[in-house]
C-alpha cells in the first residue's frame, strides 16, 4: 500500500474534474430555451433529450459512484452474495418496458414533472401525492450522501486531506470544493449539466472497466488463480462471527435472501425520483422504449465490475473500510496516471447522479409540497426559483450527513430508503394500469408497508451494529430469511386490495381522475400532448 499523496493520480483526477466543471457551466447554454424559467426547462432539460443522451443520462443516473465502489466491495466482503445487483438490473428492464412509456405519455399529456404529480392527477388525492413525495425525498437524501462517500473514498486512497489527526477543515476541504462546484453548476444549468457530463463519466467508466478486466488478471496470474485465491480467502473463519467470511457460490440458506433482494431491488429502482426525472426528460415515447432495450449494456458492465471484488481479495488488498477496497486495488495495481483516470471515473460518477438526485428531490418539494400546500398560485418562474434553492439545501443536508455522521449510518439509511421507496409501487405502477385501487386504501397500504419495513429493519442486528444492521429478516409465515422490502411490499399490497373492496362496498368518495385512457399511449406528435405548457398550468386542475 502506497503512502502519502499520489501526486500524478491527483493531477489526472483534477484535470478531469476541471473538464466536467467547465462542461457543467457551459451546459446552461446547451439547447437553451426561450423561456428558461420553468421546471420543464431547468428540472427536465426541456423534455428534449434523444435516445443517446437519455441513455447516457439514465446510465449516469443509475450506475453511480456508490455502485462502482459498493458492488465489488460487497463481493470483497462476502463473496458471490454481492452479485445480487446483476440479476436485479437484468430483471428491471423488461419490467420498465411495460410501464415507463405509459408514464412518459400521461406525464407529457398533462405536464407532470414528478411521480407525485401523476398520483395526484390519477387518484385526485393530495394526501397520497404528499406521501409519495415525502417518501421520494427521504429515500433520496442518503443516496446523495453516499455519492459524497464515494468521492471521499477516492480522496482517502489518494492521500488527500491528511490523516485522522488533521484539522477537520483541511481534511474535508477537497470534498467541500467538489460539493461547491456541483451545487453551482446544478443551480445554473439544471438537468442539462449532468446530461452533458454523463458522456464523460460513462466513457471513463467503460475505459477503466475494459482495462481492469484485462490488465489486473494478467498481473494476478489469470482468472484461475484469482478464483482459487478468492475461494481460499473467503473460506477463512471470521473471528467476529465464527463463520466463513463468504463463499464463491451463494449458500443454500441464503437463496431466499438473494432472490427476494434482487426482485425487490428491481421493483424499487425506477420508483426513485431521479430515475423518473431522467425518464421524463426524453423527447418521445419511442426514446423510452429504445432505452429499455439498450440499457442492459450497463448490466454487462456491472457484471465485469463485480469481478473486481474477487480481484481485490486475490490481490491481498487489506482495508478497514470495505468501501476503500476497489480504489485501493486501483492504487496498487495501476500505474499512477491510469489510477488517476480510474479515480476520476469514480468521482465524476458521483457528481452526475448527485446532481440529478438533488434536482428530483427539489422538484418533488416544489410541485407536491410548496405548490400543493403552501402557495397554490405559484408561477412557473417562482417554482423554478424555489426548486433551485431546495436543490442547494438538499445537497447541503447530504454534505452535513457525510461530514458529521459515521459512514455506516449513511449506508444503513440508503438500505432503508430502498425499503421505503418500494412502498410507492402500488400507487404509481398500479395507477398506470388501473383505477381500481381506492386512494385511501393505497394510502393505508403505504403506511403499513412503511411502518413494518422501518420497524423490521430497526430490529436487524449485525456483529458491529445493534440496529439497522441489514435489510433481511425472517419472512412471517414462511420462516425463510428474505428482503424486508419485499415483505413490506406484500403487506402493503394486501392492505390496499382488502381496503379497496371494503371502501368500494361503503361507496367512499374516490376522487376525480383527470386522465383519460388515450393519455397513456400518446406520443409527442399526437394532438393534445401539452409538451410546451409550463408546469404552473399543465395538469393542475382538481
């Protein structure tokens, strides 16, 4: 392990950081609209992105710095159980092919900017819309924090910021600078900034993965030696738990956990606000359909990326924090200049999703809290101003989270966020296909799922933590260990179905549905699509 500051790697990383900073500010002039003061323009890039821009934007949005660090880190820590991310990203694309085009169509027809806008319009319920908005914001905050954790991991490995005894300001100054730049160009350029930077981010990641998957195995003696060394290392007994550290193949006892975690994660991924924000920025329904067929290329990259975890084990990488395993592997194995390229890929891989996530959270607050409950008469210009300010506050909150709390807390809350965001699935996806569910039943199901998921996760302990030690627990009535989010989702759906029957029998008021069947298949060129309408007027009648 190298000591001190890696000047060459740092210099290369700074070069790419300055490059994307310039691009971020120039993005404000890219495809500039006549009226920039609307959430359609600032928050959705004018709803004008084509197939390739949307592909890079979604890839930059979903495959984050935390993915780059955490997926192989899970392999490094436990073995093949960490591969659950690969099947879940394979499952997700046929799933979204069925509902994302419908969401795009109805959103463009009515000028919806967020998922909560759609839920409010479909079910005529501001309460259900508020629940979806608050869940989205809560689930997004720790996700943003983890992007900053990814940047911090790179800085730590490069030796930037000094040791543990260094003054906190000096130690965290590089992260503060990165945050300040991110906040500035997001404020000025909106979604156009991460859309433009995503090209650089994805190009760097593909280059690094292509080189790593060839170069590192050559240095380690080939994949046969890598898997042999990984098998031996993972089979060693963990002195804390008294059990093997992990396994090259998932044990039979963990198969329910593996399967339910993969399925639950697939259902949850496109419930996150940032996923929908990137989706709604595309210019046509066909762009979304094409993207669901080419996005699996990222799953191939993710599978290769996961193999880096075995390489870190075989290379004898020793770190106290598993999140540092892959940056340390790059530091140990690559020449300094290419390590700088790899570190830049991770750092920029944090900036792109962090920008999109902050914009998505800000849009939820502006449209579904500020406009619905605080100032219903807000103009499009005022909505944009509020959203810009909130996007800054969201990033400040994430930064404070990272700088003041243990990093494991951020990881735990991100796991909890996945459980939470899955509970919005019945209202969003269910609403895209049927109006059968009663709005109050959906709200009650959401509440049950949220409470059960939170309480169950709180009760999970690990060797190092008393609470929130994981996201798997025994499934009631089955006895197998499974993903808490899926159990909560089943309870949520069961409550929604039962109460819908009961409320319909009681003839409880159902709310006004402002959508029509043809809205769900409309394209940009079809009559009545309100792509040009500002969000202040589109879809606001209740």
